[in-house]
C-alpha cells in the first residue's frame, strides 16, 4: 500500500474546506449554476436524474481496508447502503444530498480519500494495471510512477480548465490490462537496448462518440523526463484543443486534425524548453515514492487457517470450489500464492454494485488474509492480490456467504455496464435491466462459453466501453424508444481494437435473443478450444449478420 | 471592474486602454496586440510605460522578442472556463518576462489561486465585494504538489 503523508492530508483537508465554501455559496445563491458547475464537476459531483452523483477517486485502483470501511460507512450514512465501481477504478454514490457532500468529503479525507478531479475538464484519476507488481511478465511496477503523475496532476494550476476531460493510464506489462490505448495519454513502461527504464507514450486514444486508438508519440521517454513530457503534451492541448464544440474537444481530435508528426513536433519543441527544469525527476524522488509502497513479505510455508483446507485437498473434494478456483483465481509470480478476483457480477446485483455489508466484510477479509489491501479493476471487480493458496478454500467460503464468489471472471456474465438511463442524465437507454436479462439467461452456461468480453453503454459517451467489447452493446434513442446497437470483434487486451457494427439497432425486447444468436453462431463454428474472439475474427462478421437479421 | 494587485485591492487603476474613444497615448497605456503590431515602431519610441492586451489564443511568438519592453501584459478570458490564458501566462513567464501580468475578463474569485500560480500578479473582478473575497482565496492552499511559475516548492 502507498502511505500518504502529512502533506497529502493538508492538501485534501484544504480542498474540503474550499468545496464546502463553494457549496455554501451556491446554496445561498451567490454562485450561479453555470459558475458552480465546473467547480463541482472538478470535485466529482454531477447533477443526475434523481440526485447528485458523487465520484470518489481510487488512485490506480489501490484501497486499504480502512478506506473501504469508510466507503461502506458513507454509503450507509449518506446514501442507500450501496455504491458502484466504475470502469476507471473509481467508486460512485448515486443518492447523496448536495448539502451533505462537504461532510462526505470531510469523512473521506480522514482516510486520505477525495474526489479531486474525478470529473470535469481536467486531469482525471490515473488508472493502472490491477495486477501491477504481482505478474511475472512485468517490466516494472507502474504504481510508483502513477503516484508521481498523480501528485503532479493534483490541483494543477495550468490544466484545470482544459478543453475537455483528460485521462491517463499507465501499464508496466506488455499485456495491456489498463486499456491504455483508449486513454488520452497511455503510458507503457519499457526498457531500451541499454536496459534503461523509460516510457513509451501514446496519445489521442479515447472512446465516446468518436472512438480512436492512441498512437505512439514517443517510443522511449527516459523515466526522469516523464513529467516534463506529459506537461508539454498538456500545454499544447490546452492551447490548441478545440473549445467551440465539446464533441470535438478531446485531444484525439486535435491529434488527428494536426497530424501525429506535426503534433509531436509541437510537443517536443515545448518539451525541450522545460525538460531540464524543475519537473526533472531525481533518482532520490523516484526511490522515495517507491519506498512508500510497502511490500508484503511472502511466506513459503503457511498452515491452512481455521476452516480452510490445503489447496490440493480442497480441489479434489469440492467441485464448486474447483470451478471458482479455475475461473476466479490467477497464477501469482510468487510460488504458493494466487491472485483472487471478487466478482461484482453476481446475478443478484447490477454489475459493479456493492453493498455496505459486502464492503465491510471484504475489508475484514483483506485484513485477515491480504495485508489489508484491496484493488479495483477496470472490469468493475475487486482483487485480493496476495492470497496464500492454503487460505483459498476458507476465503471462497467467506466470499460465497456475501455473494462475491460467482465463478464468472472473464466470461459473458462478467460484463462491463454503465448505470444507464436509470441514473444517468446523459443516457439514451437503460443498461442495468439489459445486463440482468442477459445474466439470467446465461448464468448457468457462462463458464462453458469461455472468455467473452461483453461491454455495454447506455449512450455513445461510452462509459461502459462498448466500442472495445468483443460484444459491444450501445443504447440509442429512436423517437423516444430504447434501441441497442451491437458491435463485434473489439478488444482491450494487448492491442486495443474497435468493434465492427453488426447492423441496424435492435429493439429492447430482442437484445437477449440477439446475444443468443451470436453465441449460437460461435458454438456452431468454434474449432477446438477457440475463444469467442478467435472464432469471430476467423469467420468474420457476416456470418453473425445473417443469423441476427436473417430471422427478422 | 475592481482590481486586485499584488494581493491588495487597488482603488484606482493607473493604466488606461487605447481605443477609439480614448486614442490618446499616455504615460501608462494598454494597447491591443493588433494595434501594437501595426504601430510597433512608433510605440517602441514612446517614453511612457506600455501595456499589451492579448487573448488566450494569441501566439506568443508574435510578441515574444519584445516582451520585456512591456510593463504590463493583460490576458483576456472570454469565459471563466477558457483555460488557454493559463498556458499562455506560463509560457510568458517561462520566456523570462518579470513585469506585471493581469487576468481580465470573466474571472471567478475561485480561480485566483491557480491564476497566481501560473504567473498572474493582478486580477480584474466584477465588483469590490468579489475583489475582497478573491484576496482571501489567494491563500486557499498552503501546499502545492507541482512546480509552476510562482516558484513555490512542491513538497512531495
């Protein structure tokens, strides 16, 4: 876990005081809604369909048990006993009262949490690989660099009134588990031929109504120069990004209009003027941040805890446990340890939702078995990163008791889904009921169908990442009715890829049937152990079209 | 408009703008970029102090060579959400300009802390009440976490 210091505490306490004062002025009529809007958005507060929505940051998806208990407390005290994890590793409350938001922020600040820049036209939460530090394929743990970028971006005086929102994702592994290619800036940790550490920097990726894959602007920026490099990108964007049309204001539009080569030249001209200034990172600073990530000692031998069983025995004796082990746990770089996913995709709750009681129990289990650490993923699940294999059986039982052991990670029912029309004032169509219908239909066959990434958004803003789903579903409005546009063949792993449009939008009542048709084509055509994505790529989209539209 | 300069309320503004109504150049005149580009030779010889008024999207290269001949640069904010002036101010300070830098136009008291960090030392607010309030906002944060034009030490 990263240990926050007094400096961080002072900064967020002062931010709470500032926001309290701004909220008071708005409620007293001294700030207009137009004036208050960007100020509240910069603090994660939207005005939604039923109530304000507050988005709280979880920097690079890392939470302590103490923080999670506070999130549970807030859901009980100020909301409706639950919260929702987002695709950018954050958490959202859907029912707070505006007048109470400053108190919520004050409570959050007691555990060094906040909503600073979780929305608005500024630099958003820095996201990262949820498996950082625990996978053998990693070049380097990206989290200390995420933290360095987080500090630099926090309350940045120059970049708080950008043309549009700005998102960073950082990955330390060649396997992209942070969707870096669909971020405004994606950063990959790499080593050059001399073995030196640096970053490959991508720019101009993004989802939303004009989805684009980021392009490499520089294939090797020395680790000490990363802040000056990204500052140069932001400065060029802030000066030249379009401000006349919010749908054309993201950096991806600027990069496309300018051309990558010309944009790179602008950025690097600026970069060379600031490269050797105060943004240059010293080795001492990098080491200091690295040392604040306290590593857990791993145990080679560990007796099973009370009510647990040695792993091999548990696998032999319990089929249900075995299915969960296979689907929801992953190999760890440390022998005898496993990475455990806590599925927030039970058939009984909307995707990504978690209750206060679940949060409290997860916090207790994290203390008991995982050194008090919880990670959030961009697939809207949770992870315990360091579970000894002899604790798995016990943990599985405990997770079953709180409905977080659905054995479906990476499968169809582990779908990504935004809150949709039920909550969001931007949405054109509902997504939660659609996801629940699909889940009910496929909950028994989901593991049999294998790895399938289904992603769904209730509008083209694309919070549910539909454009990069192997099956993407986008809610659209047609003359006041909710329709759903399907895409197939998208990807967010290794190289991101945008899905292809299947055909005309589908009526709401036919959505589950359409998913069925698509999966039938897959199972009929599947060769050997081909995954859905592989079959889809091999046979092409036309085979699916015929089945889906031929029958109508 | 009420001016806050160097953390204090200024009752009167000693500068005046050259425009169609007051075309007469004085010892403290603010000229627009277009006016300055057109009358550069004449204005360079003028003995009084000169201020330059620019928009956030004006190119610094148009006046960077003569930056230090100005005693004041005013950057206009057409709306308070237009952040271009923050980057222009940063670039002006980075180019070595040390004289007055003023934020004018649509400015909220909530913005003066950031504006002061990117290099502005004066701000125009809509009225005295807002100007006085803005002064209290200049000290809103006691710590900063990145370097900027104000040279405050980032602590982390």
